[in-house]
């Protein structure tokens, strides 16, 4: 019956002449455990790294954004290209000659339009900025997907840990029933002690059902993120690695990291650069485009001629170009405000996530470093006192409940620590680009 930490004493099921209570207890716990066991197959454990890799590659939202980026990257070459040249053929003849379509004069002209100097380069740079903005959209979406995967993974891992802790109580309660029956057989304790243990087993059965429902929900969410059927089974989760992020109180360093990494901030800066380029382009739109042409003319009974032509646009709508420049300037100012807002929002999220992570770690240290040992010591003392008749069964049962509660809370807090670390990573803006690039390479696309 005695246990230390998470180690349980191994032993065969106990059978006593008056052991119908224990048989009923064991059957109740076994049936509850089998309901959960049915959801697990022989698949190998799923690691957090594998889940993230699958999600980044297979998530349909990210796949669509990657295709959009590939499309946007084809635009700079289009924006810089010259318009197609124009070839014109014309002929002239007298109306009353009756020899149509024969013409006495034939003309063949080839013209090429050229934008004013610098316009093509600016259009190319604008298209490049649009592709950069699409990349930031992908980074933002990837960060969100990574966060959701981690939150669900840590939550599911915690539920499975709590389930294992509760199922391990079978042996503990079995020993408690044996002790109660032994004392009842000697007349030193009432039979109600064993019945109380059976009631506790029923409560555990109900908790296992609740955990099964939570596990099924988290599995469905995780499957959706991995682009799989909601009911597709997978094996138990491998223990996720511990994160060292945020172990110090140097929040200023985290703010600086977020300012350079967070894609929302980078996206706003990209828009600032884009509208600055657009303002320069609108200024140049006031300068005329021009066409260069070469014309060949053939006339009956006369010498053939070759003519060079120059056509120049007349940009007389000055108010239109001035309005376009002002529009770009206002949009640049709006993007500057958006960047400032993104920086303030990132600082808020970093500080909040940092505090919650530190608090979760302190709570976990409290459970594992103090409360768990204290609860184990109390349970051992209650066990000894009950066996010697110095304490009643309710005291033993209460100490067992406290130990079970602390063990389950510690398991849940482990998951909360992982989820809090994931939220701090999201606030800082790390991991998304690397994972997105790996996913693109795995799909045979350009990163």
C-alpha cells in the first residue's frame, strides 16, 4: 500500500473469503480503464516535433498561403517587363479604282512603348513588397497554427497523464479495501470502511469518463490541425521537451526580440516601405511615357521610304497624380501607426505570457517540490495509524484524496507550463518562419 512519488507497489489482486466488495471495486475500475484503453492503438508515440511538422506541411490554410506566395513571387518580373511592341500595317487606294484590296501605298510600322525612367524599377519593387507582405501573412498563420498544435498537444498530454494517475489508484484503493476487510474480519473496524472505498472507486470511474471526453475532444482538434479526420486514432503522446524560454525576468530583452521577430510588426514595416515606394511611383507618373517607332512606306512609281516616329504622352491631369501621391502618403502614415500598435500589442502579450509562464512554473515547483512530498508523508502516516487503530478510515481516505488531487494537479500544471511557454513563443514571434520553410521544402516547393 505504501508508495513513494509516482512509484506504485506491484502485486497480484488480493482475494479474501469476504472479498466481494474488492471484486466489485476492481471490476468497476477495470471497466472504466478499458473504456479509455479502447481509444489507443498500437501506433508509435506521437512527438511534439512530428505533430508540428505534419501541421505546417499539411494544414490546408498554410498550404493555400504558400501557393499564394508562389503566385506573388511571379509578379515582379511582370511588373518590370516592357509592354508588347505594336505592329501596324495600313494601305491606301482611291475609292473609285475598283481594285480593292490592292493599294497604291503600303505602310508597315513597329512601335515600342517605354515608361518614364525609373517607373519599371519602382513597379518591380512594389510587387516584391507585395510578395513580402504575403510571406508575413504566412508567418502569422504559421505561428497561430503552431500555437494551437502546442496548446492541444500539451493539453492532451496532461489529460493522458491525469488519466494514468487516476488509473494507478486501482492498486492503492485495492490495498485500502484489503486493510479495511482485515480489520473488519478481526472486529476492529466496521464493514462500512470497505463500502466507502468502493464509493471512492465509483467516483474515480466517473472522473475517467470525463477525462475520456476531454481526450476525445483534444484529439479531434489536433487531428483537424494535422488535416486528418477528427476520429483518426493515434498512439499515446511522447513527453514534450521542456522549454527554457522566459526563465528570467528580463522582459526588456523579450520586447526587443519581439520587435525584430514578430511578423505583425514586420508586416507593418513592409507596408510602410511599400507605400513610400508607391508615393515615389505616383510622383513619376506625372512624367510622360513615350513610344519609339519605325515605319516603312511603299508607294507605286515612287521611291520607298523609311520613317522614324516618336510619340510622347501628355500628362496634363496634374490633380490626379497629386491626389495619388497624397493617398500613398496617408497610407504610409497609417502603416506607421499600425506598426506602433503592433509593437505595443506585442509588448502586452509578451509581458502577460511571461508572467503566466513564471506563475505556472512556480506552481509546478510547489506541487513537485513541497506539496507532493507532504501529501505522501501524510498518506503514509494515515495508513500506519489506521492499521494500528489510531485513526479512522475517513482520515485515511481523505489523505488518499489529497495525494491524488496533488498528483493530478501537478500533471495538469505540467501541461499548463508547456502551453504558457508556447504562448510566450507566439508573443515573441519565433519558430514560424523556420517551420514554414521546412514545410515548403518537404513539399518540393521553394522556401
